[in-house]
C-alpha cells in the first residue's frame, strides 16, 4: 500500500528564516515550491542528502488552514507524507480496516492525488497519503537527465556510481577498483 515516506512537512511562521536555516546551515537543496491561494499557504520542498526531503509550509494571509496550528507556536512538524502507487487501493484498504480518512483531492492532470488520516486515528500524527511521481517534484540540480537511471564518474580510487531511486532521489556509491571489478563480474554473470 505504501511505497515510501516522501517527506516530513514542517509548518513555520517565517518561511524565509526557515529556508535560510535549512539551505545555508544544513545544506538543503531547494526543490519546487508554490503558493496555494485557496488555502492561503506557501510550500517549498527541500532535498537533504541522497533521498531525504522536507517540505516547509507557511501561511500567506489571514484564513490560512495553518492559522490554528501556528496559533501558539512558531513552527513544528505538521504532517508526514507517504507515497502510494494507487490511491484508490490505499483508500479501499483503509476502509476495510475501519480507518477513516478525509480531504480527498486530485490536482488537475492527475499529478497529485491525496487523502489524510486525522491524528486521532494515527497516534497523534497527521498523515497524508498521496499518489504521484516523486521525480516530478525534485529541483533540476538533483535530477538525473531524462531517461537516465544511472551515471558513473571516474574518481582517483575508482568511480562514483549514482543510481536513480524509484522515489525520485539519488543514491551515490563510491566504489574502489576492486568493487568495480566485482560489480562488472556480477552484471556479466546476471546477463546484464
């Protein structure tokens, strides 16, 4: 039902200050971001390391859905987003298990379909379950070129093998010459 944890969403009052902290201090790479005028909030994705992502969300005006959450705090973990390959099957599974959900929404073009499980049904955590292609939401600088699943760069001691992860991230392996030879032999044996 669930493919992976896609990101942790942190609600903040000051988007610029949070972005500075995650980018300049922790080295996060900014991904896509957008304002949602209907629910009055701005969201921005950030990549950290190989596969980890954060989303920073902040209100853009009075009447934001974040008003209640941020009423007595400067910020905090708002929700966890779990990726599913099929939202319809995930909903059927939750219904069969007696787990209520709400907020079903599908964005135009089917690029994002979502539901939420209320914290009272998920041990105090708001859970968003969404169907999407994670690579669509990555910053250009962390994407591999189109239709590329792996890249190899020569290093002083061997090579760096970068693999595209199905979740949309990258995994980089530093391999010495002996490991490269083992990998080549394994691929040959597998008929690849």
